[in-house]
């Protein structure tokens, strides 16, 4: 039986859960709750990301929502909230015998500030114990026997995870079996496999991480027998500058070398004046560094200013009306030799989906599957 879920404090870091609530696994979203000070009360959740109307209203009624739910997901906030405030709210949820989940980012904040995480709190984004093992006894990678689609992005809040959810939905609606792997911790509540912890740890060599992750994917394919493997990586493919390094794009490199992609999607920030030379260089980087051909570009409705980057300051993102983004795609990039789309424009997502089906059907390497 599905559990009734409440999210607190609701903000853009967990917006995908509400926007795609119908895709949740084992949960039904009943409340998106934020403090009154956020200024969201009474507004549709679309106010957070500038998308079209969704039909879910944000409330500030924590106590009332707590009484109605079975589970509470506590999220790290884009606004500053003292961790002692979280501790009080988490204890309140326990007093009502609620299941308590917290996002991985919030768990990391607790650890960083030397705060204890109660043992009965579930951290969203962890793989089950059986999926945490590494496979380093064999020192070579194996061929992935099904088509592989990989979604990379240029930075945070590029809608890469939203793209994975929507593309998965389209494939599954048509009866295809999809194995889903994501480095976005929210993926676990949608029934996705998480990127194994050892990918981020320093006690394994770069080579062993590639080999081990390849065998991790093979084990999933053997178990689930999918028609397609869909990977989505939150970590940026490139550093922003010398201060904001994005781990120098190492995580995408490991994933790319472990699984040769048949379809590549890249998510970019909104910009109405990306020139052809820049886009060509970016795709060339993906081709030669990540071993992936970018077939499609998702332009997010988020932008930012690189002049603001400072390792000691939070990065500021600016929302762009999705209608402006769609207009830019149809006018500024219509002649570029790569298909642009936006996740909030479902007709463009459908266009990408059918083009992917056509591409896989014509590809000699994958035609045996399709």
C-alpha cells in the first residue's frame, strides 16, 4: 500500500517530486509544505521553477499536514535554516510515529556540522545493501547488451533529472522496459538505482571505479532484462572556473567510460545567443572526452552569471519564463544540426522521444534489440 507523503520545507531542490508525483514508487504526495517566510503559501508549485501550472498548492500548515501523512521527507533548503530547527521538526514527526526521510544533501549538512542523524531516519539516495558492492575482481569491462541513453548536464538545476523522468515515462507508456540509474538522490523515491557510493570515494582507483560500475550495470541488466538502459548524471561535465571546479567532471567521465552511450542528451542553461562554434566545441568535448555523441540538447529555463561565481558564496540562479525558452528554441536554434527541446514543452519531449525511437531502429548496433 502506498504511503502518504509530506515534503518539508518544500523548495526547488525537491520540486521534481511534486511535479512528477504520479511517477512516485510506493508513495502518494499529499502535502508540499514550506514556512510562511518563504512566501510560497497558497501558490502553485510552478512558482518555484517557472513552469506551467501543475495544480498542487503549497501550504504552510505543517502540523495539519503531519497529522494526515504517513511519511515526511525533510529537504535541504535553498534558504538558510538552522539545523536545530530541523531536529525539532524531525522529533515532532517521530512523536507522531511517522516515517522520516531526509535528502542526502541534508544528511551531509548534519554530518558537516557534527550533528547526529537518528538511526531510524532513512537517507534518500542510498542504494539497498545488495547494490552497494563493488566488482573489482574482474579487470575488464563488458559490453552493455542493450541500448544505452545517457543524460549529462552543464551544471546544477539544468533539468537533467526531469528529462530522465519524462523520457522514462514515454518509453514505459509504450510498453518498453527501462532500467534507470541516476546520481540525483531523489531518484530512489521514483524506483531508480542510485550511483554507487564508491564512485565518490577515494579508496578506489579511477580504473577500478569504471570497471566496477560497468559490472554494476551488467548486474542490473541481468536482473531486470530491460529494453533500454537510461543513465542520468547530476554532476557537471566541466569546471565553471578555477574556484568552482565541479570535481573537474570526473564523475561523468567514469560513467561514460563504463557504458558506451547510443543516445546522448546534454542539458544546458538558457541562453539565446549560444553560437555555433561554442556548441560545436561543447559537443566535441563530449565526443572525445566522454565518448558520447550528443544527439539532443535540453535547454533549461534557468540561467546564471559566471561573474558571480565565488567558492565562498552560493551560486545564484535566475528563472526564465518557459515560453521565452521555447520561443528561443524554435527561432534561435532551429537550424542547428542537433535537436533542441525543453522539458516543460511536452510536445518537444514527444518529438525527441520519436526521434530516439527512429535513431535506435536504424542503428545497426542496436537494431537487434529494436
